[in-house]
C-alpha cells in the first residue's frame, strides 16, 4: 500500500516562535496545510490500498491548538 503523510511544521520552537530563514521553506499555515491534505486525498482516491494521514513535525513546531485542528484532517 501507499501512505501519504504530509508534515505540519509551523514554528521554530516552543510557544509559537517564528521560523528562522532555514526553516521557512518547510512552514505551513493551517489553510495551506488543509489544501495540501485535500490534494493528497484527491491523489489517492483512485488508488487501491492507499491512505492519507498527517504528521505533526514535533511539539515545538506545532502548538497544541494547531495539533487539535490538524488531527481532524486525516
């Protein structure tokens, strides 16, 4: 089977700290991540044995509120 796990990465450290320059290319906001997950679902819709999940990067890079919101997207 195939499993797509888009990674949600929003902050550079605990407390919602802004990303540094080297992290910016990996950063998503809630809207962008939602669109990414939806595109993943569209991609696997016609494939047998394919699923979509989510992969929060880490507790430092995702706030508890964001984690709660993205958990519903899988």
